C-alpha cells in the first residue's frame, strides 16, 4: 500500500503535495485547482476549491492502480469533514492502526477528531471512485466567519469536548443529484465559482439534514435494501430523469428494475425522501420549467412533451411549486428577452 502524508487543510498546499507524490498536470482557474492524472499510479482527476468562511471542497474522480492511504493530521482546531461517495467506496480510520469506517456508494459520512490526531483515508486500487469531501475549518477573523465550525461542533457534540467522531449515515440520492449539477456546470470564471459555492452549501445542508433524520429514526441507516438494490434505484432515477415524457407506472419500474413494489417504494423513500409517484411528478415539473424558460414551445406543447395529459392539472402543480402559472412564467421569460 502506498502512503501519502498531508499536513495541511489548505487547498493550495494539498494539491502541491498531491502533485509531488502522484504526479499529474495541475491547472488553476479562479482559485479552482484541477489535477489531471494519467500515469502508472492512477487515472482521473482531483478537483478542489476554497470559499470564505473556512469551507473547502474536494472531489475525486479516480481509479488508483494501487492501494493508497492518505494520512492527514488535525491542526490545533480540527475541521469537521463531510464525505459522500456517488460511486465506489472508501474507508477512514483514526491512525493507521485504528478501526476502519467504510463509506459505500450513496452514503453520507461526517468526521472530526481530537487535536493532533492522524486521520487516514483509504482508497482501494482498481475501483472507479467518485467522492467528495467538504471541509469546514475553524477560522479566527470575525465572529460571523468563525461560528459555523463552532455551531457544527455544538450540533454534533452538544458542547462537549471534541473527541474522535465518525458517523456513517443513510443512503441519499439527493446529494448525488447535486454532485451531478456540480459536474454539469459549464460556465467559467467567477460565475462558475459562485455556482459551485452555492451547490456545495446545498450538499452541506443535505448532509446535516441526513444526520438529523437518522437520529430521529433511532436506527442509523437501517434498511433492508442490498447494495445492488440501491444501485438499481439510482439507475431507475436516472431513467425517470432521462425520459420524463414516458407514462411510467410503479409496476413498469418494478419489472424494469427487478424489484418488488415494496422494495421500490422503500428505495425511493430512503434515497429521495419521497414516493415514486411524487418523484416522477417533481422531475416532470422541473423539466417543464426548463422547457418553458429555454425553448420556444408554448405551454400546451410543454405539457404534452413531458407526459402530462391534463393542462389544468399541470398548471395547478406548477403554480404550487413556483407560485405562478406556467403562462405567467412564460410571459415573464418573453418580456425579459425583449428587454434584453
């Protein structure tokens, strides 16, 4: 196993050390660091960026050619780290001899540690890994800037002295959706940076909410779904997003995915927080909003292109979501285009 030691939480230094140890081509654009790797140690990229308030974002889209252990040491004030795997798996331990906590695909994870504690991230070879880390560092500038980390400490530890803490939560596809949006950003410069920052904050909020929901369930991540069944739920979710115009029933999706109705509903409730029917409806509404905003289709054409039969029903649920009718929304888009 190859071991890489990182003695900082600063994005700039992390990428310098990664490049020194693993190689690759490092590019920096508006403070976003992208390390592209294609050598005997691995293939893929590592992306990272820092924001105000002590928040940093790291993304791995990698296949390592040998097992890798990345050892980091907590500074005087330990950060709170939020992890999520959208593909593959990874593990964490406190020290090289510590117990490993494994994070599977679609799972949320939160960790922090006591002062001067080694944290170890394990990446298995030959695994197509897609994961993110959001690091919330304590900073000492102003009260408004430093209290996020303090609030997180209070939220997870109720004001007690911080010791080693690792939490592996339930499975969540809402986070995966946000990561897909992150990867789909095509803008450049400051616009890209602002979009990334907004989505990173949304992912952070989803992970915190997941932790709260798990505590209320009284059984962390308890589910009868297998790993393969969770993958099927993601595949069906992508299918729904790609074909919103299809008349998709629960029985059709069960047959396509090879799941029972109870497993299908359990999976959508667990990973999307909603029923299958409500998920399909929400996908169609979001697709309709995009078509109204970005195409020349009239409202009736939009309604039928996304699989709705009743325009009046569509208008009702559109207004409930966006607080205006589809026609009003279309008119606003047209008037804006004329003024521009």
